[in-house]
């Protein structure tokens, strides 16, 4: 491989990495936006801010898998019948997925 070909390959790899990082950032931003818009931080802390009524969301992706997070959001009473957490089963599927995906990254 010539120096020119190597430089092109490196530039292309950097572009792909940048595109992937931008996608992750956009998904992360949407998840954070939903977390705030839905009022989750009224009861849950994240990164040092929020309420203390529910468990902190820091590390939730380490404690629960995506399916468990989804079920906790849509059917909170299934894990704890006396929970005060409301169900968010009514939110659009794409919003639910964005929120679950974001929470699953919190490790």
C-alpha cells in the first residue's frame, strides 16, 4: 500500500468513526431529552441531580438488561406491586426504544 493509499484509508476510517460517534451522540441526546421531558428525574437521580424517591439511574444498564428496563418502564408494578412509579406504556414505540437504549448504556 502506498503512502497515498494509506492516507486515504486512514481518512476514510476517521470519517466512519466520526459518523458513528455522531449517531451515538444523537441517540444519547434523545434519550436524555426524553428522560427530562417525561419527568423521570423528579423521582430518580442521574449524575448527581434529581429526586431520591426512586433508585438512581446511574449504572442501571449494569444492573438491568434492555428488556428488564423496558418492562420496568412499561409495567413497573410487575417487579414491585407497591411501586409509586407510573407506567409509560403509552409513549410512542420509537421514544420508548430511545429511552431504553439510553438507560441501557448507563453502566
